[in-house]
């Protein structure tokens, strides 16, 4: 579920051009700014949190930009999972995955669509209804059920920390997540610093999605929801405790 970072920005809209003429962008700021733009000018939200003018996961076209937070809230309210999933948990996964209604190749060459769903077929297009219906089913089948089965003690940490395991399983698959034994040792003994170090001491953190890991590590350590990614203040607070923390924001 890794992002494709090789899409070019293409738009004739002056407001978007001005917004993009910055050295760096980040997802929380991008979402805030997008909400003020004409929804007819932007297409995709990126799966990656680190984007810039020359290497970006955002494609600016003439299609509309969904607001993932609002859409997730609205679709979850109509879903059979409404009383099962905490809104913050699925919103965070959705923000980190991004929403693409047209299939694309991720960084590992897998056709992906919706909110991180694989496999997909080249040229495949989904409605928003399909994107979110499949997303919730995927969260359940790839995240919730495998975590409940393989880490039955997880829910005893409380909902916020429990969803760290669910988010991680959704991102990398339960079999990969089960290799993080140091994380689980920390979780089960409530040694949150040990668990965070186990998350950070990994290729997942160092070479793949450090800002997603930062968000999950912060959520685990402080027992506070992180919807998407850390703010600058949150990252600085986190880095004050874990000096080796890195970011692409």
C-alpha cells in the first residue's frame, strides 16, 4: 500500500498554482487548503505525507477532490460498521492511505484503487460508494479480524492503542506486523517507550512510511488519537522524547 510518487502536477488554476509554489507541502496543510479551493480543479489525494513540486503523489486535474474526513464520517454513519469502528480510527487510516477513484501503480508495482485496496486492474474506476464500501470491508478483514485473532490481548490496551495494531496490520498485512515482537512486548507490559522503539527500529520506519509510524507511535505513547499525521508541534514533542525521530513532512 505504498504511494506512487511519480505523478506530475498539472493545472491551469491560479489559486492551486500559487498554493503549490512552496518548497514543501504536507497532508494536514494540504487538506486544509484544498477545502478552500474550487472542488472542480483537483483530483487525487496522495498516499504519501511528504510531497513537493517535483516529486509528488498529488495529481491536479479537472476532477473533484473528496474530503476524506467528511466522506469517511458520512459513509461510516450509513455502514453496518457504524457501531463497530471508531470514527477516528478509520479516518486516520483513510488519511494515510489517500483516496484514488482510478487504479494506479503503487511504488511496488501493484495496481491499487480506493483507499489502499489491492489488487486492482489497470483502467479500473470506482464510485465513491464502492471506494468506501470496500474500504470498510478491508479494514475489517485485513485489520480488525486478524488483530483480534492473532493479538487477542490488544483490545485490553483500550480503543486508541488497539487501533495502532489495526492500522499497522492494514498498512503492511498481519503477517508482517506479527514480526514486530519488541512492539508487542512493550504493549503487553505497558512499556510504551519500548514499543515505540520497536516501531522505529525498522525498515518500515527508516525507509518506507516514517510519518505514518510517527503518528502511530505518538498515538500509542500518549494514548491520543492522531487523525492522519502529526502536526509540527506534536512531532517536536515526540522528538523531544525520542531524539532519533525522523520526518518527511
